[in-house]
C-alpha cells in the first residue's frame, strides 16, 4: 500500500463493525431498478464500486411503503418479495470486504406524480415551491404506521444480509427531513414546534429500527449540518440534534448541508470549494463521541486525507468521483493518482435521472462498463483530431490492441476542452485534459499535422480512419456589419479582446459563462467596469443546465451587474416589422443613438432603404 494517504486508508470502527477504510460511498440515484426491484444492472453497479476498494456503500434512496414513489427507477423494500434481489446485491458487495447500508426513505411531498397517486402528505400543508398543489398534513395515526414500516424495511434488509441502514433526514428532503426543518414543519402537536418536537419522528424511527434489528445492526442518520437558509436549521440546531442522535444509539452521523429549497446548497455547482460542509462536520465532531462523516465535492484523495488529518471529519463520503471512476479507492491506495478519471462536478449524473434516464457521466461515457475487450483482429487506426472525442477514440483503440496514430492540427491536445475550462468555475476541466493525455501511452501523436487527401491515399491507405473534427461556433451574418464582432470562442481562447460596452446574444450556457467571465469579479461601480447586456430570445436562461449550476451562475451575474434581457417571440406580430428590439428606461440617450445608428447601417447593408 502507498503510505501517501494513511489517514484515508486507516480502518474505522462503526458500532461493532470494522470498516477497512474511510472512503464511504453516499447514496446516488441510478434509475436502474425495475419497479423497485434490484436488477442485474444495479448489482453490477454497486459491485464495481466494492471491487474498486470502497469501504462502505450507502445505496440510493429505498422507499419503505408502497403508496408514494420518489423516482420510478429507485429501489424499494416494503415487502418480502424484495429480499432475494437485495440478497444478491449484498452478497456481491460483501465479496470484496465492503459493507453496505440501505438508505431508508419516505418521499412524502417529494413523491413522483405517477397517475393514481393520492394527495401527497407532508408534516404540514406546506409544499415545495415546485409542487403543483399543496400536500395534506399527515395524521398521527399514519405516523405510527410509517414508523413501523421503517422498522420492517430495516429488518428485511438485515434478512438479506445487509450491515445496516441510513435514515435520510437531511435537506428538507422527504418525510423525516421535512419534519426536522422549520421551513416545512408548522405543526402544533408533539411532532412540531421546537426542535424537540420536530426531531421526535426521527427518534421514533431509530427506536423502531433498533428494536427490530438489534444493537449490532449499523444505524446512521443523514442530516444537514446547516440549511444555509433564512428560517431553516442552523449549525447550533444540528449540534443539539447530533447529541440526541448519539443518545438514541446511532452509530455514526452523515453530515451534509443545505436543502431542496435553496438550489445548489445541498449539491453545489461545479467550481465551488471542496468539502463545503466540513465546517459543520468539524463542529459536530467536537460534541459527539461517535464517528462523523462529511460529504460533497471531495473529488481528490489528497483532499479527503487532509480532511481526516486536520480533524474536519472521521469519514469522507465520496460519491460522484466513485461514479466517474469505479476504481477511485484502489488507485488512490496504490498511489496511481494520475490514472483516476476526474469528476468535474458538472451534475450530469443528476440531471439525467430527473428525466428518467439511467445514471450517466460526462467524463466517463462507459460508466457501467469499465472493461475494454481486446480486439480479435488487430488493425491500423488513424484518428483525426485531438479533442476529447479523438483522445477517447485513440485510447479505446489502443486498449483493444490496435496500432494507433493520432493527428492534431494544432500544437496541443484538448480541442474544445481548452476553451471550456476558461470560464469561472470550469477550471476542473483541465484535469480531464491532463488525464486523457496520460492515457495515450503507446499512441503515435503527431502535432501540427493537418491530414490531407494525399496522406490518406499514401501513408494511411491501409488504416481505418476515425474523424473527430469538433464543433465550430455559429456566426450571425447580419451582425458582422458592426465595427467589432466576435464569438465566445474568440474571447475565451484569447484570439480577440472586447471593449467596455458589450452585448452578448444568447443566454444559453456559453453566453452566460462568457458574460460571467467578462464581468468584473464584483460590481463595485468603477467607471472602467465593463457594461454587459445579455439578450436571450426565450423566457429563461441556461435551459439545459442543472439547477445548481444555473442558480449559482445566474446569481453571480446579477451580483456583478450583468444586465439580462429575456423576451419571448413574438414581441411584435410576425410579418409586421423588419426590425425587432427591446429598449428600457436604463438605456441612456447615447445608447439609443448608437442603436439607431446600427439599425441604419444594417438597413443600408441589406438594401432596405425603400
């Protein structure tokens, strides 16, 4: 074993169970279940992470009752018919000396609106902002049944050979999280009011699980150490909660943060600081004697090791990096850091499942199939283009045993990734370029080489050819009449440099990231600050981005003083105007004069004088 990360790979005692290292995998929805049942795909998914060296796995949310579904592809355990599938999964994970917990969950007001689903329940008749109708307040009689359902679900998992359960009470997420937060719990009975009342349901669930499963069965509770929201749970609240959880015989505490109300607080966007909840785990750790875990954006082994070494946490919950590279733990243990496929925190893994797709990864297209089979017939392969597609194609072809030549017309590999890493918060993409270059050992890389027809007919006549030419930005011809026009690629690559007054056309990801890049780091009203207006033809910005990234970037642009104009067609009736524009009171007389001058130039250029 490499001694570089000795804190990370020191065993830890959880209750009466010894875990081989401090890398735990937190719950990540996969959409791989079939009507709640464990599938072969699910078994392979978790088995790959166990084989990859993870010490303990917490599965994705597992519903404890049949009425409400969180996501159609999530798992269930509300009756005995689910036990055989769970046993198959548990046995697969145990083969690699990895422990496994099931995250027990009641979706309540966050349930998926499947046709036929009754009115959603909640602590009070208060629902999230995205709900189509208010939920009803769950009754005390129903709560007694639900508590029993949690205990029975835990017992089924124990019968399947599982090592314990995680009780989800974080993020104002689901029934228990909703009861704990004052943002959703407005009750005046024994389950509401102060923190004692709001915690009551979670403590009853813990008591029931312990009663049915015994003291050797691991129980952990996932909490938000701070909800970062006005009127929400504070760190001081959660220190008290953690003390009560320890008294209730919980074996370790999984400290997350934020909630489902404030976008980007529980799952931070790409580019935010590593381990954003470590201040909460560090403080809670001072007040309890049981192990404490932290989670979120722990993407590199050195970060995890430092967190443990510096007393910020006892355990690192590392989720998406283990999704991106199932061998994350083993590679870290062996000191093979450059071989770890880097997670960039883009959130695609979450975005896809929200639309019913199986879990996926931007950086690892073969997220569920890491093995590359050797080709039965070896060939000569020419890859044209050294962007991400070209590098991946060259890597796979070489791994299959082919003789590979990669030709790139510039002096460096990376293609569009070299531009994509320039905007604020996107620097992690540089790690992808570095990783992919490191994987090209044995590939004949030819820089500054433009492949011609003659070369294909002579030097490469016996080669199989893969072309990866990349993307080119769209340019609007009408706007080329302006004195200075440029594409986002021009700016981000450093080929062109804009002036002080800037109009950006298009409020997709590229437009917003470019506006953010060009704007001052803070709107401090200096006269030299750039004046940036972003125009988007639809009602919203960045429609293809995940909630966290979109929320963070939008807020940052507004803080920097970027002026956003969003309007939907038609502003004027179709066919009734040659020029459509939108002007507001914030525009100066000089602005209007400039606009009119531009319209005149365009009119003359297009021959519309008559």
